[in-house]
């Protein structure tokens, strides 16, 4: 659920970051002290790596990684009609989300194009937390506000008051349970917090919303905390995580992790020119809910005949395709384009997601990636490329 291609990023040193328009995470000074390299990301200066992309990637797969994702946008929707409003504004059936549960959803334009993909948490009675991508903060807030109409609900952009920290990896739960000052309520604990759920906790007596959704293909937790408490929480997590192999991880490793997990990236696999079904997200759209919603007619009509669909590709050798590279069939005809690609650190071979012609989309179809003029053999495979063995409740 982020935007951009991190693998091609040219990081900057901290001394090169000072611009009047740049936005900084509340944790920026901590990242500078840790020796992070930074990149401009949707107007934010965010850490792209601390040590190496591979080391951080493998840490998340084998132990745990600590991510600053404070650039994400948080919007609170509240009021007696909050659920009904979100049913009308978003593609999913938000009214069916139980208290302290979460749902992945989409906000669509009238023509069915994807304005953004979202996480929606039913965080309290009559209250929902909508999490949008950093680069889509304004379009999402604008669309939600315009769709309020006669609903008895409010839309409140609280992004500037919230810092978001994620702990991802097989040791994530143990790290949170060992973090001094992080306390669960009597009604819930991390052991019983299921996937796509959230719970209220406290850190040093201050409120923290802890969610278990993740974006890496591993078990993971996201902690929504007031900006004033973010630095103390980050340091407490680092201290607790040291015996468990926790390392700070940047956006570059987050991108290869999500790619292995087959998770779409806004601006690459998702965008205004894409209908949900083309991206394999038809299941996210609820056509059975009672409420009408923006984009429904276009979704029901479907894409134009021959419109490309998203597939996974596994390639031979070690040469990876990148976003924008052409996909060709055995006769050399151009049949698609790569949206994201990398040499998979976990699997050891090149993987990519691409939009291809329907006739070239069947699993097992042999294709070729045009990698700087070299035809690299590839075949269509089922997504995700990597899937962990889940043990969460």
C-alpha cells in the first residue's frame, strides 16, 4: 500500500535533504543518527535503507524489521452514519466490518478507476480509521468530503498528528510483548489479536492503536501513535527487539518484500486507468451490499475487450525486469509491460508483476522480458510469489 519504485532510488545524504518543501517524519533525527540514506517520497524525506537492502529484507523474513511509515495518511470517519457513508463512498462492504477488525478496500472514481487502495479499521463504536497512501492524501480526503452529502458523519484528516511505526517479521509479536511501557488492555492481548484486527493499547500511559495487517508477507504489527510519543516508542521497540534480531529497515526492502508477497503498489499496479478486476482485486468490490457506491456502474460494465490484466512472472537467470520494461511473446510481439520487478532476495530468481494481454495471461504461458535489448525467458505464475506459513489466530 505505498507508491513508488524504491529499487531505482538514488538516496541522498542527510546534508542534501534540506529543502523548504520537504516533509520530515517525527523520527527523522533518529534515522539520521542511525546513518540512514534518504529519498524523496511523495514529498516526504524517508529512509530508504540503513545498511543494505538485502540485509534488511532477510531480517524481516528471518527475524524482524522496524519501519517508519509515518508518511501514510490517516483519516477518521465518525458519526451515526459513518458505516453507511463508507459503504457509499468505498467499494467494499464497510458496514460488515466488526468492531476492532480491518478491511482492505478501494476508493473508486465514477469511471471505476482506482483513486487509492485503503485500509479501513473499525476502531471504535461509530468510528473508522481510513489509512491512505502518502501521495493520495489530498485526492482521498477530497473524494470522501465530496461524498458526505446528507450522511450524518464527519471526515477528519489527522495525518499530521499521527506517527506510524511497523514491526514486521516472525519475531514481531515477541518484540511487542517485550517492549517496556507498551501495555495491552484487560480485554485483549497480542496473542489473541487476529490478522486484520486492531486493539487499543497504551505506551507510557498514552494511547496507541495496534493493528495486525502487515505489508511484507510476514506477521506484522502497525502502531499508530501521537507524534509526541513516536521517538520514545521507536527506541523502546529497538531495545526490546535487539535480542530478537530486530533491525531498522527502509523503503527499499519494504518494496522487495511486498513484491514477493504479490501485493499491488499504487502508481505501478494500481491507478486511475485501472479497474479493480484488471488488478485481480474484483473480490475487494462488494456488488451484493445494499448501498450503491461511486464507480459501481463502471465496475459492473467491466473493462473494454482485450484490456490487459495483472499477472506474476518468474524469469530465468539473474537479470531482473523493471517497471516499464516490455513483455513479448515467442514471436516477438509486444504483449505487456512490467509494473514492478526485482531479483527476489528470498527466492533467488527474478520476479515481476506485469499487465499483459488476456491471451498471454494463463498460468504457464511462456513469455520474454525485454531487459535492455536482451530477451529474458519468463513464464506466467500464480501470485503471490512467496507465502509464509501462517500461525496467527
